[in-house]
């Protein structure tokens, strides 16, 4: 049988092994298996794996048998076999109940896989999977200097993967015929890259660490170039779309917005505004990402763009991630426009437009009326949640789509709203989560990028501190005293908790982010001794009867009805509530200038970017703010150091890099949201910045020719494979 990269693994490995690889590792074809790279490499007696493994880890270790002891069990029938193994730097005990394993001999080397447990202070594996290595057996890689350790599963071990790959690569003789190199020769030579067959051989059967480094460099190029070609193709396709120019009109709604603003625009807002105005004036649709620090005024920039489109006869739709934020946007825009936002009403200005709110919780009559206003063109500015994407929502002339908090939406949702225009509308997506350059090039590579760094003048600024309650319990008491001092001075405060509470399953509401939603590091995952996260309803009761007794306190979370949430937010904004105990429903967009204190309970349950977003809710007025990060994590732990880093800087771009360093990169790229494997296996978005930039330049150059990829069928096939492969999941959901 002729084997190709697309050959199903069942035809090469047999149905049993292939089924395990497909179901547990997502490997279906020869291509998938060859691109399943080792996680690391073992070297006999020269590594410190056993010294490094932690309880709860599922790991594979290479170690030597030091002792074997079998004895009867004391409290029940049967025998207990204890095997001590070591690797030159650490030791671990293997425990077998009623299995003597006579083939385990002292001095034998083997690979042992399982979940690390602990008994009486000593690490151990209970009934691990194992593969003893026979140095005289030519069918093993033992003679090689480095032994690859692969990402594995319970039923598909690293050594099964190793043997399966060896069937394909063999001694390397005919391997080159199986692997066709898609990379153009001139690009490979220009960047000093290995041929693909040589790179795959070296990644799976290396002799030296230099072999691994050269192979990884070539394979990273494959990942980066394929992704950048896909993104560049999206950019080219977008540039060819026929759009509608929406030129600026003097004396219209935009001039009214500028006149009504109670503050002067920053230089950054003006510069980005001019950039957007020029793009809206073209008949090619704008595709732009506006990123900016928390509180930098992105919404005002977006509103001015929407006003320009309305002046030109079109409609603008603002898609918000939560009903709380959508309602706030609609309320704020209406207040700013005054009579110009109430056209058709008794006190409305006929020269203005209507601002219509459309959410899933609207009652039937209100929803019917809102849809009619949108379909008939009476509503020039439409603000809504996912309800805007539903069938039955039609626009008269959709000219601009604004997506707020882009990280909460996928490309497919953005495109679903764009499709409601008779011609492709302009698109502006916004995020207050600053994006490192390489992430932007990789994840948002189909968009042009504008950045707002300058904060409006008159902001008080936020001071952040970590409150380590285990090490310094008195600090939490002082935190509540400090909060009361701010309330006594006429200010307001938030207390944020990771969970709602008061429910058997404690499910979050539609506006709440799940626990650890933005990627709090996985160091705590799997810990059975970790208490449940603190809950809004529980903490609110404790505070009411304890340290905050006598203050006006209320709660806000995603399980409340939209009317309840709106009423609470209105009361808080009006100063009728002193302390708002909430989930992360307040994370984005909520704007109460009088709020100056935020206490984040169980701050270690949140990721870096989410903490930065949360503290951006305070000090939005002239008064200085305070953010207190309460945690039980030791200050010396990685979590404690992460929180200290958040407290030490307010630079969102610096924190974004920290976030990327402390999180699994696949999660950053969207694999966590999609539940699928990430297409990025080797590429590091921070360490490989120059490589990604080089791949982007090569991709742009390849597609700028008249023939595009027509002369490079191998590359075209890789791009097509990405479009149909699971890897497209994260690209589309990024």
C-alpha cells in the first residue's frame, strides 16, 4: 500500500491503535501523527525530571529500577509490591497491588507513565503504565542519545506513539518520498531552513540537541507561514469587496456629538478619529481593530464613527457582550445626543436619529417595535447583544458594525452581523485587552490596527496592592476599614467575587465569565485540597453583618433578570448604593466615575488581563482609586508573584506580555474557547517575534503577485488544509 500524508492511521497502525489516537489525541492521518511533536527529550541519567514533577501531574519519566520489594498487605488479603526508581537527580516509588511484576529487575531502565501521587511525604505512581527498555533490542530507540517523550493519553502512551512514528520514518531511507516539501526553495534557502523531511526526521529521531533546534526552527516556519498566508488571503479578499463610502457631512450628527461632549478629545482620540473618518470615506470596507488601555476612550471614538455613518444615510450597529454593557451604551449615547437621539418622539429633533436597544430579554412587543425601527431605517444607531445576530433582525442600510470587547466574540459572529448589510459594511472591532505585537500579527492579522495609549486628563489613577490574607490576616481588616473611609468621603466601591453562590450547581449567568475564564495559570488545576471560590451572595451577607455593616450594599450577577441588573446599575450610578458586590459582570464597560475602590476576592482565580480590566472600573473620575487583590496564595508562589506584577504596573501592554508568558499559548489563540487542539504546537508568540514578522512579510509577498499561490501547489494545499482542519477553529474564534 502506498502511504501518503493523507493516509488514515487505521491503514498504517491498525484499527485499535488508530482509534485510540483519534479519540484521545485527535490524530487521524499520517500528517497528523508526523506533526505530533515530542514534548521533551529524555537522556538516561542526565535529567532532573523526578526532582521536578509535582503531585497531580500526569507525566512520563525515564528512570532506572533501584529496588523491588514485595510483602503481604497488613489489613487485607494480597500483596503489595513497591519499586523504587531513580534518574540521577530524584527518586519515586511505584506501587502495585497484587501484581509482582517479576520482570522488574534492579538496574533495569524503563519509561513509567501515570499520575503523581503522594504517600507519607514521598511521591509515587500507583499502577503506572510502563515500558522496559532492552538495550539489545534493535526495535527501540535506546541506542539513540535522546529519547522523545510525546504528549500522550491514558490509553495511548508515549512509547506507543514513538513506535508508531518509527514505522513511518524508519531509518529515513524512503521517508523523503512520503513527505513533499511545500515550502518554495527560494524561501527555504533565504532563511536557512532544513528540508521538511530532514526536519521531521530530526524532531522525532534526534541525535543531538542541535538537531532538535534546527528541526524546530523549520517546523515553526511551517506553522507561521501557513497561518500568515491564511490571514493575508483574508485581507486581500476584504480589500476586493465592494463597499459603500460614508463621507463626513458638516452640520450633522457628528458635529452635534462633538459639541455635546463634556470633555476635550485627547490627541490620540483625534488621530484615530481622523484615521477612521478617512477609511469610512472609501468604497472599500474598513476592517480595523481599535485597542486601547482601560479608560482610554475607545467608545467615544466609535460613537463619532457611527455618527459619521448616520450622517451619510447609513445605520451603525454596536454589538456588546453583555446586556448590562449594551444597556449602558444605549443609555450613554442617548444622554449624549439628547433630542438628536430621539427623532420621531415628541421632544425629539427631526434632524437627528433614533438609538434603539435590542437584547434577548426584551418583551415581545418591545422586541417587535425595536426590529421594526431597525428594518425601516428609523433607528440610525442600534445597540444590542447576540440578539442582533438572530434571524428576523434586518437592517435598512447597515453601514458600520462596531464590535465591543472583541475577545468575547468570534470572527463568525462578526461576519454574521456584516452579512445583514446589502453591501459589506465597514467594521470596527474594539478591545481593552492590550495585545502584544506578535499576537496581533497572528490572531488579528486580517485587521489593520489602531492603538490608544493616552488616558483622558483629569483621571485620578489607580494604586493596586496585594492582600495576602494567610500571611498577613490583619491586612484584610485594614482593607475593609480603608473601603469605609472612601465611603465616608462620599465615594463608592466594588467587591468582586469569582462565583455567584446560592445554587446547587452554582451556574453562572449569561453575563458572567466562568472561573479562570481568561486563563489564570493552570498551576492550581487538579488540586483536591483547594476550597471552592468565594461567592457573591455569601460574601455580601458576611459583609452586611460584619465589616461593612450599616453601609448601603447590593449585589449584581448574571443570573439576575435584565430588569434587576439595570435597576441595580442605575441605583449604583446614581449614588444610591455604597458597595456593589458583583461577579465579573462589571468587568467591561461599566462606568461609574464616583467609584474609587475595588476589592477583588480570590484574585488568584482571575488571569492577568481580567484583573487589569476589573481595576479599570475605578478612578474613572477625578478622584484617585484603589484596587486590593485579596488572595490566600503565598507571596513567594508563582501565583503570588503574578499578582505582585499586576499590582506593580498599570501598563496594560506590559501586563499583556506577562499574561502571555504565564498562560498556555494555545489558550491565548482560542483553543480554550473552542475546546479543540491549537494549531500552534512549537511557535512561541513572544520568543519567535522575528520569525513571525518574517513569515508575515513572505506571505504578503507571495500573495501580492498576479498568480498568488498558483505556482506553489504545496503551500496552497497547506492553506486549504488549515481552512478545513480543526486548527481553523481557533483562527475563526480568535
